[in-house]
C-alpha cells in the first residue's frame, strides 16, 4: 500500500521553551526566516506526500494562519514590486493540501495520533513531530517509506543516543535484519541500565492503520499520557515493526542547544547571509 498521508502532531504546550512558547507555538519558532514546521512540511512534500493533517490544540492558531493564503500581504508585495517574495508566499499557501483537527485534551502523543483516525481512513501513513527538523540528502520520511515498501511493516526512525540521554527518549531493542532492526521491545524513557539498546526514537514514523486499534488498547503511561511507544509495543503482538537508523542531522527544536545548532548550521548554509555569518562566527570564537 502506498503512503499518501502524513500526520504532524503539534498540540503540545512547549514547556521546554517557556516563556517564548507562552505566546507562540514551539512549531513556529523561526530558523532564520522560516518556522520549524515549514521545514517539516517541506520534508513531507519531498517524500512524495501531498495530504497533511496537523493535530493542533489551544493557542496554535498561528500554524493555521501561516499556511493560509494572505491576500492583503500578497497585494502589498505586488504593489511594491517584491516579486520573489510574492512568489514564495503563493507557493507556501499552495505547497500541500493541509487539514486540521484539534486535540481537545493534552493526553499525549498517542492520543494526538488517535485524533487522526478518521482522516487516515484505514491507510498507512507517516508521522512527523512538528518540532523536529531532519536535514538529510534523502528526506528522512522518504527513507522510512522506501523501507516500509520493502519490508511491509511499520517503520520507526531512530538514532544512537548517548547513555546520559537515554531517559529522554523512547528506546527500541531488536535484531539487525539487513538495513533495519526487527523490533522486539520498546520502552518509553527508561533508565540507562534498563534500556534494551541506545537506539532512540526521533519523531519519524511510517505506521500501518492497525496502530489505531493498538492506541485504543493502550493505558496511560509516563506522565499520565497515552504514549505512542506503548501502542507500538502492542502492535508487536500481531505484526512486525522495524526501526531504521536515520541518515541525516536531527534538531529537536524544543531543546535550547539543538535550536541554537539549527540556527547556526542553517545560517552558515544560507545563500544570502552564509559567508558573512561565517566570518562573524570566526571573529567571535577565540
């Protein structure tokens, strides 16, 4: 089955980046001149998907406004002759077919995915966290989709994490099968000594629709939330699940250090300011 739809969970409070996220969604934190979620949607498009559902919550209206058409702004840009910017704004509103559903209660990532069940309508689908950017030659989601086609089971994107960071991640254990690991265990935020490996889940998934039945069986876990990791563990009882090591650089924009890394690394690659920015950085680093 082809993967034609993607879900972006974007309903969280963004507590790790307060007070900045008190007035704006964390998914709208800018990397140079584009918000984080813009890069996520671009990854979806480059992966061959044109139908996106964003799961939002209270205080997330800025996301909807961002992807909406702004006739007044476009007219202004046309009047002042800013044709390049006008074209960019028009492409933004036309870049993909975006739908929205609201997660009315903050019951965790698993519950946010469950809110997408009606829209997914029994098809396999991709999930991309709205506050995580992956810079890679082959889009991260496309990597997962290609492996999904080859192996026929749900795919979980992972990377190797430091021992001291294990408690921040869902961790998978499994046996290497060629390009992937056949998963036999998933644990949400374990202590390092209890972790089945150092393969941390990084917010990219390709899932079969049976995940919705698994989510309905899943009890509240860590933090009193319905964890997607726990639901994928339920899937293991009836079908194979695989993990793939993502080829690329990941930035968790809810993490202050990762946010700064993203700004710097995207900045030095920017066509307009990159060279000047590199000279500035060399001047302040002693």
